[in-house]
C-alpha cells in the first residue's frame, strides 16, 4: 500500500470561477483538509476560527480555519479548510472525501466512488 496523491481545486465560497489547483495527499486519518495559508488568502478565504488538532507524533497544535470550496474529479463541496503553515503537509481529509462521495483505494493509489450512508437502522432491538 502507498500514498495516494491527488489534484484538488480550491476556491472561495463567493467566487468559484477563481481557483487554485494544488497537489495533496488523500489521508483518511486526517479529519480536516489542509492547504497552504498563502493559497487560501490569495483566493480571499479568511480565517474565521482556530481549531486544536492532534498530529501524528501526538502533539496538539492550533491552526486557523476558514471556509471555501474543494473540487476533486469534477465534484464540489463547501469545506472547512485549515490554513497550513510551511511545515504542514497538504492534505485532503476524511470530512471532504466523505462529502464528495469518494474513498481511498490504497492498492490502486487512487480515489474511487463511495456510497453515501444516510441512515442505518439497527437490525435488532428498539430504535435508538
């Protein structure tokens, strides 16, 4: 198995016609999508909050987040985007993958369509 690298287009919520294409790692272990802060600012995406996140080595760090559109393989979704710092990897996270209806095929090193799960009822016992 290996790393799955993809191309994604970013744009602001107010102007989908101006886009920046960046290369990212599709990472199902990352909740949020990380893009370089200068790219987000160039698109007019502004920080609206700060989130705490745990990184692979166990440390907890803080990063600014803002909202924009992510487009992968012609599919679009609004997303909360992390303003990545120079040392941060560029990542397409699980939340956006799920919103786009995509899954990672680690053997084929590509993204594949995935079914959306809207509701799953327990087969036994009372509804919860």
